[in-house]
C-alpha cells in the first residue's frame, strides 16, 4: 500500500526545532513468495518518509521501482527469490537487474540513496520519493555497495565496501563530500562471507569477516548457500585510513557475528569498537542444515579493544549490557571519534512472541549507566535514531525518534523522545492509521 497523509494526528507536542525529513527503509514484498516463505531480507524496498515542519508531520511511502519490482508488478506474481536467485521464473529478465533496495537509506552529496548490499545504490527524489534508478557514481563504482557506508562528520567523506558473493574478495571505496568517487580498490579475503557492516575511525578502516560463509556448492546438497560455519575463525582486517588495501593486517579471533557496530575510534595503540555481538549468526542455518541456536543467536552490546601493538594482534571483549539489543545508533556528529552516548532497540523480557524488541535503551559509556523506555506488552519498536537539537548542541542533547508498532490496534506510531529523558516515554507521537511492516534502517535529512 502506498499513500500520502498531509497532516498526521499528533499526541503531545512536536518540538518546532525538528525541521527536516526522516526516511525509513525496509522490505515489503508485493506478492506471495515463489515457494515456502519469504526470508525477511528478501522483500521489495519500501521507503517511509516523515516530513517535520513547524510542529507538524506529513507522511508519504513509496516502493522503490527496481527492475524486479516492475517485472513482478507487470506479471502479477513473484518471479525470483532475492536471497537464492538460482531458480527464477523463466520470464525474469536479469539484464538491468538492480536488486531490492530494501535495507537502508542515506542522504549524501545531495542524493537520496536506497541501499542493499548486493547492488549499487538506487537514487530517489528526496521530496516525491520518485525512483530515479541505479547510481554508480558515473561508472566509477564497479561493484555493489554496502547498506552501511560511513560518513565522516568532519570531512564529509563517505566510506564503503562490497563483498564477493561466493568469491574470496572485497572492494573498498571512498566518495568525497561533493559526491565524487575518489578511491576504488579490490582485495582478497580469507574466505567468502556475508559482510553486512564494517567499522571506520578517524585513523583506521576495519573489515570484520565472520564465519557466515557463502558457498553455492551447498545448494546441490539441499542447503542454503549462506550458512553459519562454527569451525572457522573470525578474521578482522585492519587498514590505516592513510594507507591502502595492501596494508591490511588480518587478526584471527574466535567465531562470533555482528550485524551492526555502533561506533568506533582509535585511541593511541588500540581501536575501541562498540558492537552488537551474537555468539552465532541468526536467521541462517548451520553448515549441516540445522537451525540456529536461539540463545546464541541473540545480540548484546560488547566493547572491543583491538591491540595494534602486537604482531598478531589481539581483541579484548567485554559485554556491557545483559539485555538483548540491536540497531545501535549514536549522535553521529561523534562518528569515528570518542563519544559518550549510544542508543539501540532492546528487549527487556516481556515482548510478545516473535517480536524481538520492546524497548529503547540509551547507554552512557562514561558512567556505565543506562536509561530505558519499555513499551506495553503487546507492542514493539524498531531502530531509534538521534537528531541533535541544533548543530552546535552538546553531545546527546536533542531527540530520539523511532517507529513503534501497537499490537492491539494493529497500526504504527512515530515516537519522539527527549534524548536526555528516554525513560519518561515519548513527548509526542505521530499516529498512523495503518501498520508499517517491521523494517531496518533510517536516517535524517535536515531541512533547508
């Protein structure tokens, strides 16, 4: 369903210094799958846009008109499984195929880009959400691009990567503040892995390779091509930002998995990285085809300290929160630098079956204290993001916004919190008449 709502009903008062647009991306399949069930990651990208101005909020949502979306709309049915494209419908045309664009969305160098790690970015109009098409930086991007590029708040540069789907290789690239791709390099990796995110500090780039391997030979055995292999070690590649891919140093570490780092910074002879760490990857089978261990497939906030002085390297790890958490964010003016506050969706133990997150947590790294807001037992929350009160406000002074699902009413609210007082609950809610499906990532574009 696509719709436009000019003036959402507001409960509470929306701060008038919130001026701009919040975009949230997530999978929303048009049609039932070709067989079995959809994997959560395989739906068509749907962008939900909330525009804030003068205490009011308008809403618009649009599917990203990828080649897959247009072909399936014309056929009136699903034609391909995006995570296992080995057996498409015979009428599906791979020429010009540009993915699902369903994972994240960023605004950089005056372009609004929907992201999904198997393909280049997909450009949209920031006001109308009209699909403009795949964007490859004037032919300079010769690979896919991660859904989690990192933007340096001081330089405006954007750092990205891609991984070989079944090949032992990655690419690394940099886009400057004006939108020009200035660096593009390929390098070999210890093995082929699904690498969802990476880490950048003011001095280093870190490529974490976890044993969620990609092996198409498994398909002949009736096993999915992406599986968890606990017999392999993790391999953490560390590269100086002023160097190049030939300078990558690989550090072996115990098997674990991370979808999303929160932030990282270089401090003397070590890198400090705050990670939402799983014991093993969720959502994907084991190498023998068995299902994941539910207890091991839960993430918790873990601080890594990577020692840069020893020849082999070592990583010290320390869990900071006993509760399950994911979708970590921060005041992104402090990305790549030492910082104090992080926020994330968490589960405080009373969420309904099948829903992972019922709370928002704000963690204070200076005091080790946390502040939590928990929804009612029937409700759930997605990724929270931070918006500063002003460009020169102190760290953490501003607002947190997140989409909440109201289980009994079967609809969604956009919740707005005072970032310094999360536990008191939302200061305002923008009330939608319908449900927004569980999705992934969003970002803020300041108004002009």
